[in-house]
């Protein structure tokens, strides 16, 4: 698969994950944190995989997934405060 096709596939997957997270409005705060963590891990892993090269690709994917999971969980947990 070519370079640009990989980038396009990554962008489409990120878009699907973000659209899926919009359904979080009816979830409890704990469910939102889990969904945000999973979505963040997916997006972070994709970004890390795109950034890493050679032997560092695996490390970059794992680091991106970990950072994305923490960030997604924190963002999703704070987005439900409407009072």
C-alpha cells in the first residue's frame, strides 16, 4: 500500500472513531472515560505508527496508544460536566 493511501486510511479511521465518540452523551461518566480511553488509544496508536520508522515503529505505536488512552480518558471524563 502506498504512502498516501496509508495516510488516507488513517484519517478515515480517526474520523470514524471521533464520530463514534459522539454517542457518549447518554453514557455515565465512567462509561465515557472508558470509551474516551479506548478511542484515544486507537487514535494514538495510529499516529504513533505513522510517526515511527524502522525498529522504532513498534515503540512509537505503543507510546502513542498509551498517551492517547490517558488523554482520551481525561478529555472524556471532563466533558460531561454541564452543571
